[in-house]
């Protein structure tokens, strides 16, 4: 199973400000949603609760508190290992990690790729994408869009 981080990240690492994004890029949001539509995603409880219409077809909500959800498309996991097990048990070929900060950091050792929309500019915010060792990661592709550049990162040793 391939594990992929998907995030929009300001040039200074900011990914959010409370329940909102510090930028307005509707085309980036559309591409983000299209990428994970019909897929299994994992996200933290607070990130999950921010969405009126959470992305992905099946959502694994990572939370230390045991929870149940009425929606059969939502599953609780108490740890990254449990989330990976849920995805494997579902026969997922790809698991998309959608944040927030602590969730991105917890899955960092598991990523096969990172797809980062590098938003032009620096922003104020209370959440950041985790720092990663750029000697261990290789930028393999960059696609410019209005307001951001989509970066694809892969582990340098693969």
C-alpha cells in the first residue's frame, strides 16, 4: 500500500490557521478534492470536524479518544499503526494522509510520496507541515499553477 501526504503549505510551512486556510485558492482545493475522491483518507479528529463535506470516500479518523461514527464511511483509529491496519484490511492500494500537523508528523516515517501544494508567500497560522530532512527526500516533479506550485517528493533511497 502506498502512503501519500497531500497538503497545501505556505513557503514558511504554515498549513492552517484555526479551522481555516490562510489563503484563498479554490482551484487548488478543487484539485485536492479530485485527487482523493473515491479514495481512503486518514485525518485527525479536529481536521475531520472542520469539514462540512469531508474529502475522500472512506475516512479514517485518528484520535486518541475511542469514537464511533454513524456514517459507515468513517472509521476510528487510535494510532497511525491502527489506521494503516484499517486501510490494509479494506484492501486499499493507496492511503492519503490529509492532516493536521500532528497527523502529518506521525505518518512521516511511512510516506512513499508527498504531494505538497507550495503556496506562494508566507502566512500567519497556528499549524505547520512538519519539517522533513531534505537530504532524505528528493523533489522529483514541480508543476506551476496560479498561486502555488505542486511539488512531488519521494524518499531519496527509493
